[in-house]
């Protein structure tokens, strides 16, 4: 299935999209990778969904990626005697270690790590920021606060701490159980929630042992402050704008989105833009004009993937939401301003042979108006380098490793094909031309550029570039 766009679409599965038939419809509408939210899926359901995606993959003959999103630490207040209480600006309110049901003056906070870490002046945001508190005093057992904004607090509402560096890892006990289960199910990507520091990935990396790639969700100010370090130890990033917009000023989020997108592209790491992209399509068959503009900005910015959450998981129009996101992306990439914007953000390659080959392949392909860049990639590294260049011609990534092809389904511009390893250079060129022809990217007489590593089957050793003609039989010639 040949996509008419370079940006990838990541669609979340849920009650509205939990059948094999619906998963296939979503894929045909444009979804390249599917997200399973482990906050809502138990292990049995997760395994069923993975099996259905793999079944669809076999039916369509195209690699499909699966991302399992771990819940991460959820911080919540305790319960109230009346279920909820009213507050007003200026009221004093205490969060403490007393398990007694709360009232209008206090509530239990069942998180000793918060009680040990909050300092006077720190903000505590309750219920996605609907109630804002400011710490006045803290003795390690009770945090005395004053209400800054908001009028209500109720049972089990979430707590965000934008000013506090908590001594928490990214993995909870539930996450560890979920991680073991999704690795056994052979998902392709693991998303880590509420990453604060690069060290948060160490435990997951140790457990995963390369069986899945790691995506860090950037949704806390602490992560933004250490962005470069987190990018270095991650395989991909997500701009998780929901929680990011709670913990940081809303007006700062668009700039942070651009900062993360550009930093990831410079590093050659995939970046996903997520949250509320077509939110109104949960209940409406068409999006708002502002949402269309929001999606288009992410595409213009050169994001690798754009994500649907509740729109495809629990909404009334999941297929329409994917189709609309696909249509927006296709139209943006046809815009005459698109190449100019993408090219303006291009960064200089690193001083390596593989980066130089990828740069040369793009320049030659665009100068000679070739049909495609065909890159052989076993580990995925060569494919990532080709995508970082954001060429104006299609990139076909050929891999003998199905797991690699599935992971690369999240990467900008890569049309992934699983194919046996070439036996020699001639076979490699013939295979590249034949697949370009059969996949609809080139016709007889067209030219392609082929990049690979010699000797063959040497991971990360891209050092060869070759231009070839597609013959009348679909095979290649010099």
C-alpha cells in the first residue's frame, strides 16, 4: 500500500477500534502504526489486539508498527468525606499523610515522595490544573498551601508538580508487569510516560535488551530542561502536549513543540506530535478549522508522525478521523511552501561516511529527478539517516528483518519492504529496481539511487552509492 505522504500516522486503539475489521479499515484509511494504551488495556486484551494487528499485517502484506504506551506514575489525592469540596482563591488547604477522609481544609496525599520533595513556593496543580495550589510550608508530613486559582477538588484527582523534581523512576510496579507482557507479545515500540531525566530510561533499556525501541514522552518541564540528554538515550520522542500544557504555560507549548521537533531531526531520531489534534472528531464527523491548522503545523514542521488518541480509540468517527488526518497531511505536502520550510530546517550531516552517503544520495536524487532512493537497512540506522535528509523523492527502505521494518513504520518518508538479503551487489541492484517497479514508485527507463554497506550484512556500515536504471523487465542496469 503506497502512501501519498511522508509523515506517518499513529492511531490509538480502544473501544471504538478493537475489532480486526476496524483495525484494517484504519490502516487502509492511513494508519501506519497502532498505539495500545496500557492505562486502559489489561494483558489479555493487549495480546488480542497485537494478534489482530499482526493478522491485518499478513492480509495487506505491509509491515505495521505497534507501540505500547506504559502508564507511568499516576499521582492522585485521596478521598473526601463528601466526595468533593468547594474552595475559593486565598483559602488555606493542606495535603498530608493522614488517611482520614478529607474536608474543606485538608486531604490525604498518599505519596510520601511528594511530601518529602515539595518546597515552599512550589505549585501543585490538581485535576489537570483546574485547581492551582502554592506551597507555603512543608514539614515532610503535611504541605500547607494556599489556593491560587480554581474552586473545587474531589476524590482521586491527579496531582501535577511542575516545579518539583521528584525522586521517582519512570517505571511503577504496574509498568514493570506491563513491560514484561508487551515484550513477550513482541511489540515494536515502548513509550515511557512522565520521563524526567535520562536515567529514567536505563531500567527499561536493561529489561528490553533491544527487543523493542524506546520512545520518551516529553510532558514535564524537567524533561524539557534535559532534552538533549534524553534524546541521546532514546530511540524516539513524543511531544505529549496534554500533560505538557498542564505543567507548563499553555502559551509556551507551541514553541516547545518546535524545539523538540527540530532537536530530534538534528539528532536523526523520530518525533511524534500528539494530543487533541482532531479532538472535536470524537463526537463530530468533521474537525474544526483550528484543528486542521494544528495538524498542518506539525506536518510543515517535519514531524515524523502525528497521533490520534481518543479520536480513534473511543470516538464516534475513528475511520473518518484517520482519513481526515491523512488528507490534511497529503495536502500540506503538496503545498509549494512545504519543501522550502523543510529545507530551511536541514542540519549539516555528521562527519561520518554513512551521513555523507545519505546527503549525497539526496542531492543526486533531487538533481537528477530520480524515482526513488533505495536503502538497504538491517538495523534501521541507514533508514533513519536517509529520512533525516527529508528528500523530495520517495525513500524505499529494504530490510531482511521484519522487526526493523515495523519499527521504521514510525519514521518520516520510509516506505518499508521486507525482503531477503541480497546475495551480491548485482542482486542488490536488481532487487532494488524490481521492488521500486512493483511497488509503483518507478517505471521502465526510470533511474533510482541505491545505498548500502559493503561488505553486505554489515550493520551501520553504509559506504556505497549507485545509480541504476529500471529495465523493461523491472531489473536494474547501470
